[in-house]
């Protein structure tokens, strides 16, 4: 049984449906969420019996309309997609501002999707570095969830992925965070949200997670799971990660 939540984010990969179905077949367990590109969601959803599927982004109008190229929350829901990643640092780099992210979080939560909201500081340097990171994260978090209403039923639909941008494998000189620091920040995120919203969501860690380090993060009670990018595109890594988290 997998007790923590493990999310695989394939970004704009793989390039064929065949390969994505093969990867998905390796991870069909409860508490696993596979986030392929939009175009593969339907087929992967049909293939999986235990794992859930998630989209990597969503548009901010619930029911669609004149928005060429956009995917609405209802379209996702109607094909059985349960989760959506919002605010990934790569989307922020491509132009998603906190205001845009806030609109997306709002409609996705209202539509009943489970939102994996990505937050994280761009740099961690200088003295008092975790304190500075916390300040940045708090600010970002409040902008991203501004005026989102969480009815008791929807509370569990908010999941935070703490992804320090510098730790994401595609960043320059990326390295995974020190698990102890991530656990401290995860606990800070829970306390902050508990104070302002009255509940603490699950907090995942993401950033250069591999089969070599995943257990060091999951060991902490404050960390409820992991968001895995690059490593989830390699069959061997996927198999190893599943073996570790199934224990
Ligand atoms: P990474 O990506 O595991 O390749 O660092 C994580 C992410 O971008 O979500």
C-alpha cells in the first residue's frame, strides 16, 4: 500500500501516446497521480484502474467559451480527471502571474477538481535563508489563494506542492533541497494556512526527487508526498520509486 501521495509530472513529454501508456502501466496504484500532457489524459484515464490522472494546467473559465486553445475545468472533470497542477514554476516562467493562478485555483476548486498548487522561492541564499524563503512563500500563497472559498467539503481538494525553483532538475545547478529544510517549510505552510483558513492541507515536496532521495523526504511526517518530474520519465526510476513507496 502506498501511504503518501506521489504525483508524476511528465511536463511536455513523452512524444508518443504509446510511450506514455507504457509509463502509466508501471504506476497503476492507489495514491499515485499521473499528470501527462492534456492530449494523453483520456487514454491514460481509461487505462488506469487504481492511479488517478491529473492535468498540468487549466483555464480559468469553468464552462468554456470563446477561448481558443484553452481547456476548461469541466472538460477535465467530464473525462474523469481528478487533479490539476496549477502554478508550476515553468508555467509562471511562461507568463502565469499570481493573479492568473488565483483565477485558475478559484474555478478549479469551485469545479470540484483537486488542486495541486505549486509554490516555492526562486533562490535560497544569504543568511537566514529558510526565513527568507518562508516570507516569499507566504506572500505567494496568499496571492494564489486570495478569496478562494473552501467549503468544508472542498478543503481536502487543496494540496500544496512545495517546489523550490532552484531545486527543480531543469534549473541551472539544480540540487534537491535538504529534507530537513523542506520539512520545516512544509510545517510552516500548514501552520500559515491553518491560521488563516482554519485547516492544513497536504504538503508535497518537489524538486530533483529521484529513487535515491525520495525516502529522505517521505520520512518526515510534515511531508505528505512528492511531486516527481524528470525521474518519472525513466522506466527504471519509476519502477524503483514505486518499489520504495510501496513499502
Ligand atoms: P523535477 O521536476 O523532479 O525534474 O525536478 C519537478 C517538477 O518540476 O515538478
